[in-house]
C-alpha cells in the first residue's frame, strides 16, 4: 500500500506518497506509523481525537489488507498522543475497532507529531503467522485504571518467530498498583527493576528468556532518570548485549510512570543471535560527555534474517560527535553509521524495512527526514517520525532507529 504522508512536499526528491504503508517479510508485517494526515498535507478531524484515531486505523486496515492481512493481525500498538487528556477518546476508538484482538501496547505522550494539528499517531506491528499466536496473560477492564475507557489486551503475544511484549513499567503484573511513586532517581530505578523483572517473567511464560531480546527502547520522562535506570538494565541483562535506543518523552499513560521499556524479541531457533561491536557504557560517549551507566550493549544484532541496529545519532562509530548544533549534519553521520553497521552485519541499505526518526525540535524534522530518506534510493522502508522531549544527551538533536530484513521483496 502507498500513501503515507509526513508533508505535502517531497523530501530529497522522495514523494511522501511513495513511502510504503506496509512491507511483509515472512509472517512479519512492518508498518509505517498511521495518523490522520493525508498525502496533500492536510489533517482530517482537526481537534477531534476520536476522528483522528479512526483515520489512523483506516490507514492501518488498508495497509494490512494490501499484504493479505487485517486489523486482527495487529500484535503491538505504540500510541503517541500530544496530551494525556486525549487518552480516553483515543483508546475508546481503538477498542471499538479492535474487539477481541487484544494487542500488546505502549502508550506515550510526546512533544509533537509531524503536523501541529495531529493529536495521535499509531505505530503498529503485525504478524500473519501460519498458526494462531499465543496470548500471555490476557486481561479486560471495564474502566482502564479509572481513565474512562474499556480495554482488552494482553501482556505478551508469541508467534512462530517472535514475541511481542507490552511496554513494561513499574506496574505490577496483577494490575494491583505501581512502585516508585516519588519521581526521584531512585524511584525510576525501582520502576525499571520491576519492569525488567516483569519482562523476565513474561518471557519465561512465553517460552523464552532475556537472552532472546535483540533490542530495547528505554523511555524516561526526565534525562536525569537515566543514571538510575541504566545500571538496573545492566544488572538484569548482564552479558546479553542488546542494542538500545534511549528517548526522553513528555509523559506516559499514568502520572506515576517515569520509565517504560520496550523490547524486540526474536526467537533463536537457528542458534544464538550474533551481537556485533559489543561495548560497555563506560567506554561510550553520549554527545560531548560520558555517562557512568554500567550496562553492556552492542551496535547490531543479527537474528536470523533480521538485523536490528542501536539507535544512531551524530556520534560516530569512533565515539566522536559530528555536527554539533546541526541536526542535518548529525543525520548524515547517523546514516553513515547505519551503512557501515549493515555492511558488517552482511546486509545493506536496500534491506531496511523500517526507519524511525526522532528529533528534539519541529524545526529539525524536515531536514532530518530528507537526509535519512535520501540514502534509500528506490528501496524505501516503512517510516515513522516523532518529536520528542530529548535524547540521551542535550547535544543529540536526532536519532534514527533501523530494522533490516533479508527477506525484503521476497514475499
């Protein structure tokens, strides 16, 4: 399917209408983020969160239909809204359209979307497996945590190839409440500890473990929380070395949440995943400074046909910052890194199936997107962009997440 639009103009000669809404590789479906903005740049449902949500779901439905699926094949929703006050309208609309689907979910409040009029954006994942997926810990609420909407979901979905996890926070698995409500750094650490304990439990119940985690995305609501959260990640993951992306977001689904951790988990039936350029955070730089985070990560994970990269910024692979104060120059360096890492993983830019761009200011969005998309030529990936509160360092103005799949174009 075609027609995913971030702007009424082209980026580096790439028409927004040429960006794919969906790419299917085996059972996995990669999707561009869906919203109410059309190919002409106009936004439907101005001021109406429910209308914009239905427009986004219409786009997802058409995209999935184009690759032989339907909304029932959705496995995960990462829902970005620009104000928590819109949650009830947004999630009521989603629940209305997805009865019985029970996707796992992550809910973020972000600094902005690709047009100021946009209220909501849904970055969805889907799978069309040969066998029915297994849902771990399904649940249903008539009034989700007192927020005024009914919701059906689950904690994990296991397909033949992958395990999709709900974003994990300091909330207990029995929905009885949260830990670490004081909003200090130690509270963030307590929430991260329970989030990762929950992740371990859910993976075990799905027949997996932390060793199959390829990538984590760590969302915090204040950069200061990183110093509490990452040592906890280091203790839980030990020598697993996932790739990582760190984002400072405005807020989460509930006021008491200050950290949420997402994971990409690919089953390793063919043997352990390959982890390239492993490193300890004590040897890494984030912008102009080091951060004593005491965790072990890597730059790329090869999991069968899939390649997941660490979020790339203006930090070169030589640990030097390029393009200080210049978001486009940072994007150029980030994509240089991407090309090098893909080559080392035995892949290439033509096998990229999903690119997600984060910027810290709306003014950076157009130039960064143009720089990123220019690298793909005619082999465009699905695409998402989000304006966030911050990244790992104030020096970092953009970050790009990249997923590649060697099966691209084969199905």
